[in-house]
C-alpha cells in the first residue's frame, strides 16, 4: 500500500523514466547516453535528479527501488504483451 501511494507522488520526466528502464534492462551508461542522445553533463544531471526522487545513491539501488514502487512492473507488462 505504501508503494502505491509513493508511486503516485513521484513524478519522473521522460528521460528519467527512460534511463530507469534502460538500467533495469541491464544497459550501461555509455549505451543509454548513445540511445537517448545525451552528453555526459546532461546524463549525470538527469541521473542525479532521478536518484534524488527515488532517495537512493546509485543505479543498483534505483532499480531495486523502482521495483518496490512498481515503476518497473509497467516495463514487464509492456514486454509480455
């Protein structure tokens, strides 16, 4: 129930959500930057914002937290359809 409440209060930008999904799929920073056409500075700023919103310190914890909150469930559902 707490996860359901939190997921509605956390608003991710399209770039933040794309980075989060890409990390959950196992892509590295280089691949993500290339796919999203981001330079190093903007990529780091977006990741920093994402980590702040999810209250985590690194990519691994961001992916775990996203599963706890249900963000990555959307990815699994989309993939299976």
